[in-house]
C-alpha cells in the first residue's frame, strides 16, 4: 500500500510538471512576432524625445518668465525709493538682466512715471530649444512712489 501511494504521488508530480510546461509554452501566434519590440521601440523613440524636448522648452519659458518678473520688480523698487528716478529703474532692471546671462534674448525695459506711481515693463524672447517654439515674455509692475506731496 505505501508503494502504491508513492506511485500515485510520482504520477501527480509528473502531470503537474507537464501542465506547468504547457502553461509556459508560447502560443503559435506569438512565435512569429519575435523582434517586434525593437520595431515598437524605434517607433516610440521620436515621440518620447519630442515630449522630452517640449518639457525642456516649457522649463525655459518658465525661467524666462521668472527673470522678467524679477527684473521688473527690482526696477520698480529702485524707482519707487525715496530718491529713485526712472533712470534708476532702467539701470537696475538692465543690470539684473545682464547678470542672468543669455537666458532672455532681446530684453527691453520701459519705465513710465506718474506723480504717484512708477510702472516698469520688462519684455524679451525665450531661447528656442525646440525649433518653432519662439515665445515672447512680458512682465509689468506698478508701485507707488515714496514721495511727500
């Protein structure tokens, strides 16, 4: 009787092994698709690179936007100070833009002053990392003047 039980257990293991191999075996339809992953990869690479480059271009635009906002703020603060002039605003904004390097192309600073406020507008173009994505950024800041009337 113990010999019979051992024989049944051996046959069960043998059948389980065959079933396992049958589950692992690839269907006949999949055997003809060998190498398709490399073709799919080659088709997806340009799309993934374009998405990556567009994300970099978006980051360049955000950086340029931050630069013009900061330059406008610094210029307005310089002009709004007690003895500040529109020339101080323009010089301060241009100094900041020059210190930022070539991140902003063709920067322009305009300053206008009324009896109670000063307005500084800084604009420029972003770098083109992806051809055809030329963008213009502008920031305008108005501050009250520190003057006794």
